């Protein structure tokens, strides 16, 4: 099977490559390589690859940036996503598109299912909804995977940020804000593969079990590091305003994923241990590669 991955250098893109590389013919398209603004360029590049699947893991995930610059957000997260969807359709390929829990406002007092009405409260969330709707007008062979806050190997990884800070400071002030779902990129990539293998289409929620706040996540990271001595000060959201308000209590129900694939993702705390063990081993693996 031929799979094209767009946005291969991001947290999700890297894990998708690891997940598919040994089993399938994988081609990666970096956003630097082609102009994703150009529908023609997308069609040409994806058409030349003649893939069975296009997995789009590219996008601007900075909700604050999207709030401040909605035109940019629209161009990157809706129009470019549409160009990729249209190119996949024309190439006869199926599409995977990633979306977010920001499509909800968090007012429901229970985990959101795929059937719940979208009600975004930010530009990032609004554009996530628009992208979902738009790509579905362009191709009916698409799988839309909504995730919670993602952690995994990559530049924006909050786990790595906390680890780095813990080695420098003895105290951290952390948002004790809304509860949400977490998605571990490794588990999300495996879930993506399962859904693709089953030729599923439509919307699926993919997140690890359990829910957390940024505060509880930080505490867990420090516990795993053996750095309980670092003082973590919880700061209410009102004292840490952001351009884009994170939806309160927007947790995702993954029952549909379990019903269709028979799989439930592990608790986020276990996934976190796995991720941090990999982070620790990474320098060692680099050294071994050099010898
Ligand atoms: N991170 C989260 O918390 C989260 C939560 C829910 C859903 N998602 C969704 O999951 C997908 C992957 O997220 P991620 O966390 O892996 O993202 P990431 O680490 O920020 O990587 C995003 C990728 O998108 C490309 N990209 C970044 N800015 C771009 C721009 N302005 N124009 C076009 N492409 C751009 C980059 O491609 P190059 O490497 O080629 O430059 C990068 O590899 C995204 O669709 C995101 O919306 C993420």
C-alpha cells in the first residue's frame, strides 16, 4: 500500500512514519517542499505519487496564533487542508485528516461523542469545524480523527519542555485550567493505522484514557522524573489569560473507536511513562547509531 504523509516533521507526522514505514511504501511531503496554498501544486505532487492513502498531519496548532491571525489560520487550517483533500480525491486515494477537541465548547458535563454538535469558542476550533465540513464536500473517502492535546517526540512537546525546565528551576507556575483529553502520538498513530486497515470513514475520537489538566500533567511528568521536589504552583485560568480560551472540560469519548476496532488506548499516565522512557533512551540511541 502506498501512503503519502503530509507534515511529516511534526509530532504526529514522525510517529506516522515510524508506524507505517516498515510495512508500507511511504512517501513524505514536507510543507517546505510544495506550496500547499496552490491546489495545482498539491494535485501534481500527490497525483505523481499515486497513493492509496494521503495522511494529512500538517497544520497550525497554535490556537493563540490562530486567534490573533484568523486569515492565516483559515489559509493554513482550512484552505490548505482542502487542497490536500481535493488532490487525494483526484488521485483516487483515501484521506486521513486530523482535527481537535477544540471543535467543542466544553459546556457538556460528559465526554463528547462524534455525534455531538460542534460548538467552537475559538478561531482555531471554528476553523477545525470548517475544515472538517469542507473536506467532506471534496471527498467522501475521508477519515477525520479528532484528538486531545497531543504529546510525543517533536518540537512542541510539553513533556520535553517540563523536563528541560525542571533541570533549571525549582518552581513552576502552571495553569490549573480546564480538564481535557490527552493523545499520545504513538498510540494515535497506531489507532490511525487500525482505522485505515478497517477502511473506516467518518469522524473518530482518538485519545488516551483518563483526563487531566495542565497542572496534573506537569505533576505527573515530575513524578516520573523523580523530581517531586520541584514546587508546582497551580494558577487559575483567570490569572493566565490566553488569546484563545481553551474549552473547559472538553474530554473526548472514544467508545466508537473501541466499538469499531476492539481497541482502547492506554491511560495517559502509562503512555507518559512510555514517552519519557523513549526520551531518555534517545541520546543513547543516537550514540549507538554513530558507533
Ligand atoms: N498538537 C496538538 O495538541 C493537537 C491536538 C489535536 C489535533 N492536532 C492535529 O494533529 C495534526 C498534527 O499535529 P502536530 O501536533 O503533529 O503538529 P506539529 O508538531 O506542529 O506539526 C505540524 C506540521 O504541520 C506543518 N505546519 C506547521 N505550520 C504550518 C503552516 N503554517 N503551514 C503548513 N504546514 C504547517 C509542519 O510541517 P513541516 O514539518 O513539513 O514544516 C509540521 O510538521 C494537526 O492537524 C493538528 O491540528 C494536534
